[in-house]
C-alpha cells in the first residue's frame, strides 16, 4: 500500500475513533444520569470506560504525526491558513481534553466536589473543536 494512502487511512481511523469514543461516553453518561444516577460523570474513569479514554488518548497522540507526515508527503506549505487554524484548534482541543481527564479523575476521587456544568462545558468545547478541525480538513482549499 502506498504510504500516503496508509497515512490517510490511519489519520481518518484515528479521527473516527476519537469522535465515536467521545460520543459513546457522552451517551453513556447521559443515559445513566437520565436513569437517576447523578454521580455518573464521576465513574467515567472506572475500568470499562478507561479503555475508551486510552483509545481516545492514542488517537490524540497519533493524529499530529500522521497529519504532519501527510502534509510533508503532499508538499503543502505549513503556513496555509487552514493548516495553521487546524493546528491551533487541535492544540486547544487536546489541552481541553487533557484538562477534562484530570478533572474527571479528581471527581472520581472526591465525588462531592466539583461543578458538573463546567465539566460538561469543557467536554463540549473539546468536541466542537474536533468537529471544526474535521470541517477544516474536509474543506481545505488545496
């Protein structure tokens, strides 16, 4: 298989895994809270869900490398607006995701403290950033 094609597939799979995993966790928390469990968000870092978080982390780590390698193989200059915007959005979204993991871990250890609305806002912000990045990648002007 050609290197560029393999990189496109790896990058696309990482993106899909990241978004589906985040959506799956969100649906799980929503359904659990809807059934009357107000502490569902504190259990998102327990054993079954840790696999999903690790999968998202692995996808997050692989995307900058596969993305840069694809840009390098194609020969696009890194100064293009859509590349710069997606890189900045990726950095902000990844930092938001890491902050979310730390926050959820603190909530797991001390479920009484913390604001669930801020945690939700942080998760939603990261998710919207990743959707915007996917939009920039899909609508690139090149």
